[in-house]
């Protein structure tokens, strides 16, 4: 079993991460300008592996950008998927119609953006674990800095694409309003392309029944390879909130931060290295330490506001007795 | 054939109950797709009864009136060759629905894109306006002055009784549909909400308020680029059967580009009564009995009666203050010497009328 650690992305990670991201995704480090650096943290999950010469090295497996207060500098758009019923008893008519309404509904929210993992190197179970750890670590960091993050959290998931990389949703809707190639535009403008194209998209509700069947069927459908992300988010308590992305209709998962178990169960605790206090049933805990975003996983046991750790882990964790950390168990306690 | 010989040949008048058999005959020969003249005796009977009530109603009309006019060919012993109506107030008891053509321009400077997008807005704009309805004429008369008289004569009636009508006027025109009931606009729009084909929907709407159906249609604007290409092409397109009445309305100054019909996408023409050509040109004249003029230009002549309304076409000198007609014509117009009438010049040349005595059956096909 791999133990994942989460830290901020650094310059030398970029070549690896670039291969995981969707075309056109922002591939640069967050700005370090004083006014910008707290808007975004790019987190990476890595695990330690022994190489051929038995030297330990860290191998990245998943990443996400933790953003706060999105859509204020650059407008963000989503379609709200609504429902209208057209009914007439006399005609035995009951039609449930879906509508798409363009809006900026999540403006000001917290976001996990560009959630991605190394699909080539990791098994599905490993991907699930890496993402799970990464998402929960991000929630722990939010809990640690709770007042800095707006209470609404969203995560956009990639929508359906055919084998040629075309989105059936775009083909049936967006294409009629912007004739250019969306992939080219995304590569040219980066994430801002969606802001640019939103200016061309319909502002009034669109009845999905006017769209081709394949387009309708693609609404809120996640790319099969991204199901593992969707499941990880579901486990953390995020849900599809009837919004989709404007280019491929990928579902947007949402939650109120303060309702999430990972946030409710996160606490500041004092570290105590004490072999005697560790029961055999000690569970895995996420531990956020230091000022920089760094979260590790270790077997631990919480008693009140004390987190007991095995003395053997002292060196690898770089902690000392009496250090204050933020912690949350890896798995929620059974309800 | 000299068109002057057609002077006063056709007379437009208010319908009466005794027109029922002749109307039935006209209806059974009418084109598919036009539901306003049902080949159904009871429905026609109701229409006639409603019209009788409308013409007889007091001047403080309710707006519910539906006036039916018929056109007689005096050369055929007064045979009915056409009919047309006026609904005083569209959608009187409820709303009158149309789609209004609108365009939005959306721009993305960054993407270098600028789109003019055609949208259809479900609207009630035409609620309460006067509606011209049910124009039908024996196809044999299509090129003659008869359809002109049938259509424009109604405008004379409206202009003479403005308190009974709106100052705005509209007319629905049939959209594209084929003989077996395929209608590209309905198939692209209405069908998605009703699961029924166009003829079935037509039956449904003929029996009840159209507004009821309209409420089940999408209430937000329709983005035309999302419709199938065939439906896009059919927007505002006229069924060939409607070309003649539509061209007359356009000539009168109706606008045919703003509104379209909710069901078949045909153009709904609209205009201001006081701006219409016939209304603008109309002036007073006095009837004199004698030998008719032989020169001059074609004029529409209408008496000032309501239940005894009559209109015909005559050649008159351009600024003639009197309108000299022979006794049978005066009789047909319900006039006598000294009666004040309204006259309005008509443009254009019209084809020869069918020769009296020719059989019409062959031509109707």
C-alpha cells in the first residue's frame, strides 16, 4: 500500500503534471505576487518509492488547485440544468423538459480545479487512493484556514468526449454559437477561453429538447476515466448540484464546506510520540503541519486534543512532542 | 376581354345564413392546410350565426365579433366565389400568441467572433388587434379583380367602423406544410412538446383556444440556429396557397417580417389601419344614377352600411366627386342617387374574368 503525502507543487513538478492535465488547462505555477498568492494553492500528492538502487524518491500521482473566491477577476460561467414540466390533464400530457441557463452561479465559491492524476502509472485503486488523500488533505487545509475560504465548494468534472476528442455536447450546442475549434481556442487562451466563449453563448434558457439526442445524453455525464474522481468526491460528501460546464457539460460537484465530515472532523491537536498510547487498532490520520501546505498520512490515535504517534515515525514526519498540527482521520467514523 | 366590362361584376357583402350551402361548396374545394374554413356543416353554420350577430351588434361592440364576408359574381347570377372574415379582436377571451422575430448580436473580441443570432420570442403582442381571417377564393378567379375586392373591401369596412376595431390589424398566413401533413416548423418545435403530428395538432387547436396549446410550448426564446436546417428555412415562409392574399396585404403596407405563427411558422402580417393604402386613399363620393363612366381608373367603392355593407370595383375618374352607376348596380350596392359612399383607387391591371357560362368544375382541380 502506498502512503500519500500532499504538498505544494514546485517548478520541477511541472513537466510531469503537464501530461495529466486536460488540453488548455492552466499549466503554470500560481502567481507568487503578494496580492495573488493566497488565491490559489496547487497541491500535489506523491508517494515514496525505492528505486533500483534502494534510494527513496517521491513519485507524484495526483494534483488539484485549491482556489478561493473564483470568478471575481475572470468571469466564470456554468449552465444550470433546470426542469420545466408542461402538463395538460385533458391531453394526457406530462412533459418533463430540461433547460440550460447560462449564469455565474458559483462566483465567489471555493474550487478544487484541475483535479487530475497519473492514469498511466497508477491502478484504478491507486488513483482512487491518491485522489481521496488529495481531496481530504485539501479539505483539511481549508479547515485549518477556515475563515479564508468561502463556504461553497465546487469541483468541475470532465464531460463526455468521443474517441476523436469531440464533445457531443459542444457539437449540439456551442458549435452553433462559436464556429471556431474549441480545443484550439482552449490551447491558445487557456482557461480564459471559456470566459471568452461564454459571451457568445445563449443567455436565455435553452430547452434541451431542441438539442440532438447525443447532446442531451451528454449533459452532466462524466468522462469514464474521471469516474474515480467522481466517486472520491461523492465519498467526501460532494454532490452534483444541477450545474454543468459550458463546453462539455461535465457535472459540477458541490458542497457546503461546513457540512463536510472532513472539515467537521478536523481539529488542531498537539503531537505526542508515545508507543504505549498507540492501540493496535490505530487508524490512518491526515496531519497538516508547518506553515506551508504539507499534509502527511500516519497511523495515529487521538485522545482529546492530543494526537498520539508511534515514536518510530518521529524522524520521517519531522515533528517533535508538543508540536501543534491539524488533523483529521483518513476515514470518517461510522455514523 | 375589356376589364371595364367587369365593373361592378363582383360584389362583396356581409354573409347571411342562406349562404351555408354555397360556403360548404367552397370549403370542400379548399386547399389542405387551411383550417379556417372547415368543410363541416355545423362549424360553418356557427360561423354564419356568429357573423350575423357581429354585423347586427350595437356600436359598443364587445370585440368578440367575427364578421364573415362573401363575394358574389353577378355575371353568374350571384354565385358565391369567395369568402373572407374579420375577427374584431385577436384572442379576445384570452391571449393571442405569436412568435416575434428578434435578433441578438453577441460579441467576443478575444475570439474575434461576432454573431447575429435569430431568436423567436413567444409573445402576446397581437392580442386585441383586429385580425383578417379565412381568405378563400375560387382559384379560377385568382388573376381577376375579385380577390383584390375580397381582401381590400374588408379594409373599407374596418375604416368605416373604427370604433368596432383596433387601430392595429394583422393576418395569419399559412406556413409550409405538405399534403400529407408534414410541417417542418411544427416537427422541429411543437412536436417536441406534444408528440403529435401537424394535422392532429391542427384538429386539436380548431376545437379550442389556441392559447391553451400555446401555454404548453416553451416560454423562453427559441434559438433558431439550434433548429434543424429545414425548419430554419421554413421560418416565415408562406405556403403557396397563401401567396395571393399575402401579396395583397404586403401591397397594402402590411409588414410580413416581424411575427410568425406558432404552429406552422407561417408569416403573420401586421400593420396600422390608418396607414394601409386603401384606407389612406379612401375619400367620399356621391352616387348618381345614369350611364356608367367608360374611362378613368379602377376604384374600390363601398357603401357606409353595416348589415347591408356592399363593396365593388368600378372605373372612376381620379378626382370624381360623383360615382355614376346604372340602376342594377345601385341596387347591388344598396344605394340610390345621392347616397354617400367611400371610394379608393386601386392599382394595377388584373386579368380577364372567367367567361360567363363556362363550367367551373374542371378549373377547380
